[in-house]
C-alpha cells in the first residue's frame, strides 16, 4: 500500500469560538505532520488532509474528543507522496459556498441513499418503486469533464453558487423521476438535495459520501472516467488510485 494516507471529511454542525478552534486544529495538525486544508464556518467543518497514517489517526482521535466531531467519518485514499504543499486552516462564511444561508443541513438532512443501493438502481434502471433514476452532477463543469456517471445530468455550472438558478431553469426535466445528487465527497450534493427538496422537487436523494465513497464501496459501476480532486493527484480512478502519484 502507498505510504501516504489522504482523508476528506465534513460535518454540518453549529460551531462557535472559531478563532480558538482554528488555532487548536492548526497546532495539532502541525504536530501530527499533516498538510492540506481545514475550513471552519459557523455551519461546520470541511477538511482535506494528508500525511503518515499514524499522524492522520492521531489527529482524528483528538478531533473526535470534541463532541461536535465525535461521529466524523472520513473517506480514505492513499498515495506515494503528500499531494499538498502546505497546511492551511481557514475561517469562512460557508464551508461550501452556495449563497443560500437558509440552507442549513444541520437542521435536517435531505434523504440519503448509500452507494450499494445506487449501484443496484443503476443496474436495474429504476428505483425500488419503479421510477426512473437520474444522477445529477452538482460539480463544476471542469470537474465533470474528468469523469461522471453514465448519462448523468450536467448543467455545465462554473461554480456551486450557480446551482440554485440551474435547478429553477431545469426543474421540469426532473419531474416524475428519482433524482440522486452527487459530488466528490458529499458536501455539495447534501446542500443541493436540501435546496431541491425545499424547491418542491419530489423524490430527491443525496449520494451518501459522494463519488469517493461510491468508489470505495462498489468499485464504481456506472461511472465513466476518473474523479477530479482538488490536490496534486489531480484525479482518482474507481480503485482510488491517483492519476499522479
């Protein structure tokens, strides 16, 4: 196995004392020899970190001592080199920007569907109620170009803040179908699914854990190409191997 562990994780949870939390996490990640990015906002945490497995597990152990992060479940992949050049811990307005502050996943998640169920639905061509299933890519166009689910809906958005307007422009094509929103690791498709539910679109789910969890649990049936990631690996194939080691 490659020597560097890479994790991505997020959680929507109300956070206060952000400056103090930033300093605590920065010091701990440095102590554990990690590089990458941690984003903090009042709505939660989003992180991408890499380092030796022992350092990753040490950091996660300390993070989970905080009750707000006790159930944080990262997604793992491995590489031969650390794909980040430095360590950053930033305080942001949103951990994933949508410009719709009323969308707060902590207040109630949209229904989620696990990777194995999605794989089964795609294989049988419908959900368990017999409705046609459409996969809705919530990522930016340049990410989609690296790979996506076969026949996925792609609205060619350039940034996630454009997603709500795209929903309003295309909502009729979702009518009568089961919609599974997906993204890299789950954070964007979670907000996307909540927005669509609040917009009155029926039968909307989020893909639990995003593409990376789908690769991890199923090997990627129905997915064509690779999954773009925001680090020096560039993209991961369905075996979670990087296109650049």
